[in-house]
C-alpha cells in the first residue's frame, strides 16, 4: 500500500525548516539534560525532585501528544490515522500521569492498580495500533510471510529477555492481587510489543533504502520508555520506587524524542514514499541480532543462577523453530527465484535465437549481398545470397581477399574505397564496380562500404552489394532514347547539335563542316491517306536509304516528322557536301514498297557549309546558326519544286521575313481570339469510359488556312508568345469544362493542359494558375498540367519549387512524351509528379509484327513503383490497346478512340457517355 502524505516542501524551503528543527533539538536536549541533572543529583531535596518530575512528565507527555496530533493533521489517509493514534496514546499516558499526581497530592499514595493505570495502559494499547496502521510498501505473499517470521523472532527474543530480567521476578513476587500482577506485567510486555513493532518497521524502512528518521526517533523514545518501565517494575518489586527518581528520566527523554519526531519537517523522500532498490544489511540481520541477544542473555542467566525455566526453554525452542521456518521459507523462495530466473534465461535465449535466425534469414534471402572483410579485403563473412546474385557459393569467397576475385581495374578501385573508410569509424562510401558473374557475364554492382571495425559484434568493413545491371541498362536505354529518334534509331536534334558543335570546335584551318537538312515532299499526303502506321514505316525506309547514301563517318539524324539532317566533315573546297546531297536526292527517287503499295516521295535538301558563313557575324562559329542556315536552304530547295538540293546563300535571310510575319499574325490571333481549342478524350483502360479531355490549340489562319501546331508552337516558344498563349489555353479549357458541367449537371471532367518550359521560366506560373481557377470556378483537382521532361532537367531547383507550389493548389501534374527525353530516376522521385504519359513512339511498336513491348512495359512498371498513373498516347490499333491493358496501363489516348475534335463535338461525346468503340465510329 502506497503511503499518502502531504506534498513535500520545495527544496528552497526545506533547509530553513531543518535548521529550525535542529534548534528545537538543541533546546530539548538542554531541557532533558537539566531534568536529568535535577533528578539524578537531588538538588532541592526529594520533594522538589518529585514536584519537578511530576510536572515535567505531564508537560512532556502532553507536548508530545499535541505535536503528534498536529502532525497527523498534515497528512491524509492511513498516515493521518497512525500519527493520531500515536498522539492519543501519548496523551493517554499524560492523562494517567496527571491522575497519578492528583492521587499522590490529595491522598498521599498511588495504589497499584489505580485510575492512573488506565491512562498508562491506554498508551500500551493505542501506540502499537498507530504504529501498525502507518502505511508500508506492498509485499508479495512470500515477503509478507518472511516479515511475520522476522517479527515473531524479534518479539520472542525481546520477550525472553524481558522474562529473565523482569517478568519472572514479578510473577514470583506475586502482589497484592492478581490484577496488580497483570498490570505490572502489562507495562514491560507492552514495551516489548512496541519495541518489536518499531524495530521491525525501522528495519523494513532500511530494507527499502529509506532513512525513516521519524520512526527512528519514535523507536528511541519507546526504548527509553521500556528502560524506565523495567526499572519501575524492578523497584516496585523490591519496594524502592519513589517519584522523582532516576527512572523518571527515561520517560521524560522518551516523550522528548517523540516530540522531536513529530516536529521534524517532512523530507522529500519520505513524503513521496520513494524507496531504494537495494536491501540494507540492518533489515536482514535484525531478527538474527535479536535472537543472538536473547540466547546470550539466557546462557548468561543460566550460568549465573544455575536455574532452569520452562518458559525459557519453550522460548528458545520457539526461536529455533522460527529460524528453521524462516530458512525453509528462504530456501523455497530461492528455489522459486532460481526457477523463475532459469525460465527467464530460457525465454531470453529463445528470443535471441529467434532473433538471430530471423536476422540470418533476412541476410541470406536479401536482394543485397552482405560481406564482412578486414582492412586487407580478406572475407571474414559472406552471406549465402551471393550465390543467387553472382553465382558463387559463400564458402568459395570466405577467407580469400575480395580484391583477388574481381577484375584488376575494379580491384584497384575497391582497395582505394576500403582504405578511404578504414581510418574513420562508422564512415560510409558508395562505389560502382564491374563484377564478373560465375557464368562469365559482366554485371554492374553498387557497393556500400561501412566501417564497423570498432564494433565488437562485427569487427570488419561491411559491404552491402546489389546488382544494378538492369537499372544501368534502363538508364543507358533512357540515355539512348534521349539522344536518338525512337522510330528510326537515328540521332535526334540534341545529339546532332552536340556533334555539330564538336565538329566546329575541332575543325582545322583546312577543314570544312557542312550540314544538310532534308524534308520529304509528299509525306503529309501519305500520312493522311494511309495513316500514321504507313507513314512511320516510310520514315524507317527513308532512314535506311539515308544511311546507305552517306559516308561511314557522316552523322544522320531525324528531327521529328519528316525532317532529317546530315553532318559532313570534309576538306575545304572538296564539294563532298554537294556530292552527298545529290546521292540523297537520287536515293529518294526509287519507290518505297510499303505493304502492297509502292510509295513515291521526294526530298528537298538544304546545304550549309561553315565556309559560307559570314566571318563578320559573331555567331559564325555557332552550331545553331549553321543548322538554321541549312534550314533556310532547305526551304529554298522546296520552293523550287522539291526533289533537289540548294546551298545556303546569305540572301536567304529574306525568308525570315515570312516567319516574322507569322509571328505578327500569331500576336494578332491572340488579341482577336482567332485561336481555337480541340479536345481529345482520355479513356479509362478498365471500362473504356471517357474520364477527361486534353486541350490542344489550333490556329485557323484567315489567309493560310489551318496552321499546324508544329509550325507555330516552336515559334511561340522562341518568341515568348507561349506565355500569353498558354494562359489563354488554360482559361479557355477550364471555362469549357465548367460549361460542360453546367449543361450535363455533372461535376467537371478532368481537363489536361500543356505547359511550356518558358512558362516555368517566368516564376509566376502557380499564381497565374490560381487566378485562372478562381476566375473560371474550375476545381483544382480536375485540372492536370502536362509538361515535357525538359522541365525536370532545366533549372532543376527553381522548377522543383514551382512544381511544389502548383501541387499545393491541389491539381495533378503529368510528364508528357515520357521516354523521349533524359529523365533521371532520382528526379522522378524528387518531383511531385502524378502521371507519366508514354510517348506514341513506344506505343507504335506494339501489336504489330515488330512488337517491342519492353520499354513501354518498363515505363508502366516504373510508374506503378512510384505510385503514378500512366497514360498511353497514339493508340491506333486494337492490338496496341490490348497490349497496354495487359501491362496494367491506366489510361489511353489516340485515333483508335477519337481524333482531337472541336468543343461542340467533344461535348456531344461527353453527354452521350460514349465508350471506346462508339468513339471510333463517330469520329471516323
């Protein structure tokens, strides 16, 4: 049972209160010394000593009683009851003393027994009850039983000593009456009980590591009482007791000690009821000390008197039985503790074994290979997973130097990496090495090295190795796709530009660099009449002929659509450029067999040589300028009827006027609202339902007719018109989505809008989008912004911040034409992208005779692993749809479902809730 007490005094107030109590101790000590001096020396005569003793004992008893009662008022619960009963017991003794003084004063004698004995016996009854009520810590049944045996040992020992010194003599002396004898025996026996309780409780307090100063003072006071009571009984036995004698000093000192106990401030540890952890020797040895004292007393008594006593014999026998019982209890408890300890050890051992087995299983079956080596690369431990990853049994590597089983170049890098971390505890480094599989295949491995030489459980360098060959292959494939055209596998614009720059930088004084631009004549008609699949097959055949027509060192590239380019390095004045251009034109005269048809296309080739550049132009050595000149020459060749080539002439710059006019017309179209939006539906792969639209801008020029986005979007990008154009497209798409919602009575459909990297350069894209959403009332979660991979690769940190701000609006972000640029997987994890749109070049390879689903499947799996949805673009056949559906692609777009259609037709599709097949029929 936990004690209940008043709150402990704060540390700042505790010291002054203890100082006040120390001064009280000094004053009480002086009073007790003076009282003892007066009674022991007899100063003033027997009558004066008697008066001083009678009054002093009354005052001391009542003062101690008041202090105990006042102290009880500061506690709650059992603590209050215990101190109150102790105070009442002391008060009872004081009242008995007052009664004795009254009898002695007015009758001249104090008979035994008398009314005063009622007060004295009240203390014998109330005080032990109060001490027993004082709270103690909860004990187990075994501890409680041992505590009872300890108390009985102390009580029997004290009772034996009291019998030898007092009780037996009182019984032999008899008395005036049996009641007088019982009263005489009650005092020493009551003192034995009280002293036993105090000593035992004091021992228990010490056993729990507490000071218990209050209890010690009460115990000392009761011991003083016991000494006086024994003296009183003995003197009464021989008829020599007189009030004011030496025996009264013990009673006075006892009350003084109880007064000090009640007045002592509450210490922190006693008030909080805290206990220590250790077992104090005093609490353990107290029963044995009491027994030893009783046995010594009985032996000395027998040696001096030569008498025998049945009580003494029985008491000694009882002590022996109690000791035996306590030892048996201790033995049983120790056996129980031993069994419990053994059970806990077994349980803990089983847990450790299970943990070890679990760790071993995790290590052995991990996708990583775990190796522990010494500083000299000797393998100290090798996980069995090395067999699964690299084909080697663990025993083959254990004990060997790891640098001896890898390639020489990799061994040197591994040794350097081990050395770099060996001197730094818990240092880590990561390296990539080429490791040869046991079947002689070369694998790429990523190794994380951690220095755990100082860990006694490891004592080595830990190598976590994983096979990253597939990741490397995917990375290389993505790099290849970033620099090569997906359809023809020729170099793309980015790689071609790099090659031109490299050629210009390394050009000698007698060297020339020539760029050819090729545009196919009649390709658009093939695409429109026979479809994109036939057009793509034609482009592949054209690429093959270009490879055959050029020289081995020439670089052939496809820029997109039907535009090709060739880089030629030759000597000045050699005319190699014109020769290659003519061979290309001649090669294209031969018809192309596509399916059952022979297709005839011609090529217009523009030629621009470095030697023809204006030396005064600051951009004369610029690759972009050279390519632009070739582009201008190609337009000249096309304007002359096609199927030929034209060399760049500075006069061709006049053709730029037309582009400037086109730019001015675009500005006018923006101001006058001449642009239109067409909408291509996005289809859910699961049920072929329309779940949204992609808004695509169209320009019906009042003079030139419908201008392709491939013609004016790049110009808008270059001139910055893409920013106002992008805002108009976003506003119109959101407005149209809300109009459809009002007409259908349904929530708005998902609307996808393309954003340009130039819009990200402005830095206020998020604010612009927020304004449009507020203006049109479009819910943010129904808007998807699509961007190309270039957004991820240019000004990465700023664009990341922009994307985070856009994402905070609640809209969806998608990467358009994924796979055609170079996207690091690390960037995909960093950027808050929701959707990957698979470029149509990957989709075109599906479902035909040259079905190549690897890259499309990889992108779908990549999206799934990153928690992104995937949209396949350019689906034109059912086989492509079925293949993508099997891969787990989420959404789809393409002519198989619907071409981009005006708002009215798109609204009709939405209102009718058309599925995929009906979309095809209606849009055909």
